[in-house]
C-alpha cells in the first residue's frame, strides 16, 4: 500500500475558488511527495496557482539549524528568486507585510504527533494571521507517523501555554496535522477560511513504515520513525538536566547524565514493568548540547512492541526512577526555554506543574497515569473525535 499525501493530490484537488491565486508555501525538508519531489518545485510548475513566497518553521526551510531554540532569519531563495520568511525568529506569526505577497497560504509540514513539536503551533499562528487578514489557508495532510489511534499524556492547562503547546491537546494527540487544523479552526479561529486536502489510503491503524512513503527528517534530531515513536515521552527530558540524547546518533532513544549509574537505573526501571520496552544500560558522550564532551551513564530505549509501548508513561517512569535514586541532584532545568522566561521548562512541556510536583512527591506511576488517562478520554469524547477524517 502507498499512501497519497495532500501534496501528492494537490493538483487534482486544488480548491476551485483559489484557481490562479498567488500562494505562499510553508514548508521544510520533509515537504516531499511519494517520489521525493519537494513541494517548492511542484508548486513552481503548477498551473493551478502561482508561487509567490516561501515560509519556514523552526529549524529553517532547509532544516539548517541543527539544535533546538536556534532562530534563523529570512532571505532570498537562490533557486527560485522568491522571498523566504522565517517564522522562528523575530516573528513567529506571519505579518501583514508577509501576507500581502500572497492571496492564500499553503501549509505542507510533516508533524510527528506530539504536542511539543512546534510545527502545529506555527500553523496555529498562521491560522490566526490569515483570519485577521482575510487570507484563505490550505493544509495538505500527511500521516501521523505514530498512528492515529493512541492518545496519551497530560492535557495542556491554558495557563501554561507556550510555543511547545499553545492550545489544549494531550501530549500524544493521535491526529493528523489537518485534523489538528480543523480542531483549532472550530475552537479558536472560527473566522479562518480553511481548506484541507486529505490523504488517500491512510487509516488510523497505519504506522509510518506501512505508508510506503520515504522518511525525510522533519527536523535534524528526528532521524527515523523510531525517534518519533519515543518522542511523545522523551521530549520531556528537554525540561530537565538529563541529556535527551542530542549530540548522539540516537536522539531521544538514548538518555542519561554524568551522575547516573546505568545498571542501577535500569534495575529501578524494571520495577515499573513498563509495557513494550526494554532498557539497555549504556554510557555515551554527547558531542553538543547538554553535557557535551562528558561521559554520561544512562540507557537506550528499545521498543519491543509498539502497540503496547506507552512513550509518556515510559518517560515519567524514567524521571521518577532518577528522582528516587539521586534525590540530591536537581533534575529540573531552569528557564528560559522556547520563549518562556519564567515558568519551568518541565511545566510548559507537561502543560501543568502537577506532573513535576507528583514526581517530586513520589506519587505512584499508576496513579499519575490514571489522571492523564481521564483527561485524554474526556478530550477524545468531547473534542477530538468530531475532527477525525479517516477510519
């Protein structure tokens, strides 16, 4: 089976009302069709519309900024001669002057199915700007690489909104980027003129390796679909003093810190009986970011059953184990983080301070899980279900 993405289908499904329109295109390196042709080249050749500007999210239109939280500036694209506008720098929301160069904005971004991943929040700000300026918005849908059935993790409290979570969503939301757009439009941007170009042959049971599509890194530290699988939990470590594996060849699958004894940690984690995963003790030395050039003890996550694996619970178990084994070490990173100067990074990642407080209090992992399960079930029942486009 080969899934056809919105980009594969845009020529045949382009909105009639936007025929001949000047369009801006929000893209990154993974904005490719099933034959690895990039959206920019396809839109340049299209007779359905006229490409007039390019926009890029975090990590740049070419994925050129390696680490997280590195801003980049706009420039003139040498290949097309088009202006490229940065939405991760001085501006994260498109300005009136940017939107004047287009009649409509097209978004083609590969998301990874986790609330922290900033591309959906760039989309949210684009929806807001387009609604204010009366510009239509077209979202080309793509697979959620970790499937569309499972919802897990804490629900964002609006008081803890940030660029790693602007609106209420569970951490692992189980939606495609177009389904998220439909939720955002109805809940927050009713004036937005939103058009969705759906996929063909994708179902909620389909993991990325079942799509028949090439994987292109949507960001520099998302090298494989396996990374995406652990990311809804392991990104929490960005809010800690532990290395989340940046600066290694397996980011988010490898984790640790200089003070950790690997065998002791893995033995403690075994007590939690985490499903679908085996932890392998190891040492590693990050080449950049936290603890660069310093040997760290930790573990590598080996997912043995992705249908049972719970990434958020796994990461919560890791943080509980480290807190209990090494109580003298402060594991909570101080701000700033993703444009937030006051609130702790772990609190804006979790979307609530309660997660951190439960770890510090030694709350049982199963008790923590029951609380976020209730939140997820309520969100699915009252909001998520009505925006789902696929069986």
